[in-house]
C-alpha cells in the first residue's frame, strides 16, 4: 500500500471517537428519560460526551486536511461522517455552557412578581421563591411584563389554551372560573419538565395575561423560562390580533 492510497489513521480515529461521543450522549439522554439516571449524572455523562465530541471534531478536521488532494492519504468519507456525528454534540454543549454563564441563576420567572400565579394542580407544586428571585429578574429581564388585550377574558382563555397545546405543553388543568391554565413543558433533548401557569384577569372587559414558568430541576434555567414566556405572550398577542381583527 503506497503513501497515496493508505487510509489516514487520524481520520479513522476521528470517526471512532465521534461514534463514542454519540453513544455516550445517547446513553445519558435515554438513561435519564428512562429513569435509570439522576439528572445530575445524566448531565455529567453528556458533558463528557461533549468533550469527546470536541476531540473528535479536531481529529476529523485534521483528517480532512490530510485527505486533501495533495495530502497523500485517504480518509475524506470517515472524516466527514465523523464531523456529522460529533459537531452537533460539540455545538450543543458549547451553547449549553455559554447559557450557564450568560444568564442569571434563576429558575422561576413570572410577569407578576408582586402576586405571581400560583401552582395548584401540577405535581409537587412550589411556592414562588420571593424577593431575592424577583430582584434578580428585574435586573436581568426588565422587558418581561403582563400582556394587555382588548378582548373578553373568556375569548382569550380559549386562545390561550389552544396555544399552550400547540406549543407542545401538557395541560394539567383549565380552571374557567379562576381563568388559569396549568401545564408542563418538556424540553426537547432530555425531556426536563418545567411548570407553566397562565393566569387571566378581567380588567373592565379587557384582559390581563400573566405567565409564570418554573424549572423543576436545578437552580438555573439558562434563560429557558424567560424565552418560553416571551414566545408564548408574543404568539398569544398575534392570535388575539388576528381573532379580534
């Protein structure tokens, strides 16, 4: 076998390392979803998978370089396949770690910090943490506020309930008397369950909408709850405008 036809060991090593990262990441996710791993252990395993994935990305890039037309080695396909496998894991953990440092240590967000919506019907409901959490939110999410709609609360309640379902939330309760919806929002990868409460209040025929979103696991949410509230209220406003128009 000549130098021009041999397969690059680095390219093959990059592919093998990429496969190992995918397997470890898969075990972390499936282990948590299946109840076999505690969420801390699952995250630790996924973090290790990400580190391995980063090494795999480097090896695959070197493999691509060595397999260029003038490089003298074969290994283009293993290197490309390795990148396809490992790059998403490396990007995911990079975003995950960045969010942990970029966002405040908050896991409970609400549009009404003075009288936040209460959880009554979700499993193991929790009380709002109080003034310290509220101050952190004011400093970091000053844009979050209630949504005011010029529609009857009963009409808004129907729109709010349908929207919650469309966003993939599991509805736990719909109290038409108290005008409150409680739901569970599940994250895409690990299936972490967060609690969401949507409360409507009648304001002289108009409607005030408050939302509270709480992460059950961990002390930080990496901005997930604030993002969820913004998305929900923005979409609800759009639907209300289309309905009212």
